[in-house]
């Protein structure tokens, strides 16, 4: 079975045609449980998320702040496996028809087997993978098989990325470019900052791919601000925090659905 990169491309293009940014939500697989995580994905989509990233929980998540680290720890202690990540992708996609990507560090894929991981993700209906720590110059094998299976390869750029480096990264990527709004780890912040807008501008000068901004967005006002200059707004820690803060799973699902609705409204206001 071929993956859903075309669904991702058409979804982002449709948001642009509607003169708005896309809302991209991040949630880790297996949090608070595998079943609960699948329901959480359905809830953010019901609230208005256009695209969802499923995190593959990792014991050393170098890009992730304390909120996502806490959720990853809960998932890992619950025994989450790559098979559960694939199940989350499959069930979320089959239930909603929305493009679902996996965000993962490289080590789990390397240990699992590149071709095996890609084939299973495509078979599950995945749209692609975000690989924050895979150097572009070491990505040829991954990209060859991902392209063959119809999966996007999304790389991360940062404010420290020089223009020549941006061009190298964006030339290798597909689907969209993940622009980290600041130097540091994931988490909610009071301000997204001017660095993000500068990075989007510099990245756009190198590619026609949509440029989506993540790290720091947690409310509708920030989503509207970022939607004013980016093609997509990526929100993760705020969704995870809403689940962590809820007294029970039902309340958590209601909270993430409500937050998705507020953010979806924000990206439409820009």
C-alpha cells in the first residue's frame, strides 16, 4: 500500500486556498494509554486540526521539553511499542481521513529497520515522517524508500540554520518544512518571537514547500500571530498539558477538543 503524501499535500494546499494556515496537532502514541491516545487524536481532529503528528515515545527526547517528556515516560512505562504507534496511525486515519504523520528520533527507526518501518507506516495509511535528528547528508536510504512508498520526509530547520544549509535541507525534504520557532526544546511560551518570522522568510526563499512553525504556540492569539506569516501552525505541548492537567481521560479528551477548536479559530483569524 502506498502512503498518503498526496493527502498531506492537498490538505495543506486547501488551507492555503482558503487563505489560512493549517493547524497541525502533535500527540504522543500510548498517552495516556494506547486506546486513550487514539481517542485523543480523534478529539483534536474533531476540534479542527487539519493534520496530526503522532510522537513515537523515546527515552531521551532531546527536542522535547518537560511536558512531552512526562507524557513519553507515561507511554513508555505503559509498554508502548512501535506496533502501537502504527496502530494509532491506522485507526486515526481510518476514522477521520486526515493526514497522519509520525514524529520520531532516528535511533528507534534504525534499530527497527528503515525499510520495515517505512513499509508498515505506509500500510497503516501514514502520510510521512518528521525526523528532527536525522542529518540530511545521512538520509539518502530513508528518502529513497519513503518516496517509493508515498511518504513525506519532513526535516526541521532552526533560527541558527544558515541560508546555504536551509537550501540543502529544503531540497531534500517533502510534504512541508518544520520551522522551529526558537532555539531550545518544545513547550508553551508567553511569546513566539520575531525569530520565527525571519526563519520562515529565509526558508521560503529556498523552497516552494509549505513552511510550518512549531515550538511555543499554545493559544489562539499565538496561533493567529504565527498564521499571519506561516503556512501551518504546529501545537504539541499545549495539547499534552491539557491531557496531563485533566482529572480523568474523558475530561482530557474534552479539553483537547476544545483547545483544538480555539486554535482552529485562531489560524483562521491570522
